[in-house]
């Protein structure tokens, strides 16, 4: 793909086009596009003074704050490579990721200082630590001081530069998925194209596209999930930034649905990016509670909710759409950091697809064990393969060769999702193969069972895992978290499930817990689940 698109160059063009429009909002903090680009230019000058060169890795261990986006933009400006670091990582994970990436600078939130103190001694490439939001100690640099540097002027940039997004995946240590930044940037523009909007395929298209969007209604987006993950950054932040919109960031360090809806009211948010039911269910509950209290939220501005990564149940979609303005839609996709979006569904008030059902996107396939496409209606489970621009995992050629495969001259990512194909050609997600439960010779995919349990009255959340079983190898077990005040009858749930899924998939062990352990991006902690189910079931 020939393109002159590059995130830094694109955002500089946006800043020249709409300098006085808002780029980033967090509570009372406001950065217009002129300020956003100027701060990034000054920080880019400081990065250059610190020795950052094209290809240098700059790690960001930060929350959803404006500085996160400014630092990323600054790193792009000097053709460095931003490295996303999960702020929940502990010492071993941090050391592994920073060593694997060869990071030279680490920007960290001051609240995380205890975790980064010893890193310079254990990560040979790490030359500088930079504290964000407070004065540092132990020789770290201060972010605010770096903003006093001379601005880095705009420059030509290379579309072949590396773009990295680290994914924690479902097993093992973090893996850095590699993209050529020019093609990835162009793909982001193509993916986020709205009807009647100017198509952007080159840098010269951006001013007209941005002015056209502002004449209609510029995108105002909330990333509800963390910016250190693909969903929050790509669908929540970059979607707005690329076309000169506004990114609205929440102030809380953990997700608060009421804070989100208040921000929607205040900033007239149009788009919300989240990760399935772990975010959507609390959002629906907050709306219901506000209605019951006689103070419903004004959410008429919301046109789109986008989700990926975790089951987004039909019942939750229905509850949200009933409260959104007519014409609003929920876009739920099956995707991965490696393969991008592979399946999608768009739900409106009048058309809501079943939980876990997706339409295959062009270039995606479901492949059986022999590598042949799964026939619709055959009942055969296969691996979902997505056509991808990614070309491997950073520093891991062996795993890259297993995951990124060439099929008929086209590169695909086979990241571990399994699905079947219904007779009508739709794809039904089963879950990650790494979590597949082998019970008495039958394969059980946890996400399929979880989706059914969460549809049972009174269930707030659940997690399905395989636990050791002397006779069957593994038995299906479930942890269940209940809605406030709900009463739970395990026998009633089991009887209800018998009418919805095959008998061998029904959990033989159930345990009620106060809450399901999940990462900040909504993905479940299956290791925690197996440990919690070490005792007897109900």
C-alpha cells in the first residue's frame, strides 16, 4: 500500500486545520488542537535532546490522562515507537516487556513510582525514567520540565516505521504486535469511515475531511477502557483524533458508569468505546438507577457504542438501545490485536443479533484443522483467521511463524479464537482455544457457556473454567456473581441451561462469588477462576 499517512503528520495537519477546536478533555482540563500539537512538539524536542532516534522505543505506563496522548504524539513526531505498558503489571512482567521491546525511556504515572524504582538496574536499555503528574524522586526526570524544550519542527516521516501494540493475550508474557505505521494509519482511516464523510487515503485529504466533519458534527469519543489496550486507543482515541474530533477522558482510576454518563451529558459525547458486558452492564444499571430516582441521564447525543474483546450480550445491548436515541447503533466486533476486526455485527432497536454471532468481514476465514474453510452449517469448529497488516511479534520469530501464516499469498493472523459457521453464513464465536475445556473427550468453549449463564435472571457476571477431574480429565465449572439483592438457585440455572446448550457443556460445579476478577480492559482472569474453584461446588 502506497501512502503518505503517518499519525504524527496527520495530527499536525488536523492542528493546522482546526487549531481552536477541542482535542482532549478530562474534567476541567481542556486542550485545543493547537495546544495538543504544541505540547507534543515541545516534548518531541525534549525526546530528541534525550537521544531518541527513529526506531527508539518509548514506553508509556500511564492511566487515561491527556499526557498519555501527548506523549504518544510526541514519540510519533520523532519517529520513535511508543510502547504501551499495562499499569497493572508487576515487576516480572514489567522487566520482561521493557527488555523485550528494548525501551530506552519510560514515562510513568507518579502513583506507580514504587514499581519502577529498580527497573533501570534490571533493564540495560532503559536510560531515563520520566514521572508524570508529580515531582519525581530517585533521579527520575519531570514531565512538566520537559515541556520547556524547543518545539520539534514538522519533518518528513517514513511509512515503513514500526508501530507496536503489546497485547497481554490470554496466556504467557506480553507480545508486541508489529505493524508498518503508514499502512496501519491508512487502515485506521478506512475502518472509521462514516457514511457521507470525505474518504481519507492520503495526507492531502485531511483538511477537507476535517472541515467537512466539523460542518456536520465532529466525533466526540469516550474510551471507557484503558488506552494501554487496543480497543481504548484505536476505537476510543485514534478514531476521534484522526478526523479532528475530541477525546473525552474519565478522571477515575477505575471504571465508574455514573462518571461516564455525566461526561456524556456534559460533553455531548457521540461515541463510546468499551469491552463488552463488564462495561456495558454497569452502564445499563446506572441508567436504570437514575431513571428509578427520577433523574435520568440525557444521553441523546450518543450515536454509536463500539465494543470488542469480551462477550456483549443481546440482553444488555437491548437495554442500552432502548434508552439511546432512535437511530443509534451498537457495533460489536470479533477481533484481535494481531488480526484486527474479523467479524462484526451492528445492532439497532429493531435488529439485535444473538449473543456471540458475527458476520465475517471480507478477508476473514474460519479454518478447520486441515486449513480448509469450515462449511456453513457443518457444526465443525475452526480457528478464526483474519487478513492482517501485522507482520509478527517483536523479538519472537518462532511464535510469529505459528500465528502469522500465508494463505494463498495473503498474510493472515490466527490468534486463537474458535468459531463455527451457521447455515446462513454467520459466524458463532466459541472462545479462545487456549481456554478450551476437554471434558470426557468433548470440547467446551467457556465464552459460549458464559454467554448463556449471563442471560439467566439475577446473574451479573460469570466465569467458566475447566478444573481437574479424575474421571473426565476436566470438568466444566462456573463462578457466578449476582446482581444486588438477587436470589440464586443453582438447580434452576442448571435446568434452564438444559434447554439452551448441550448437556456436556453445563457446569457440574458452581460457586457464587462477590465479583469476577477482570483486568481493567474487561478481560477475565482465568487463572484466578481456576484457583477460586479449587474447593467443592454448590
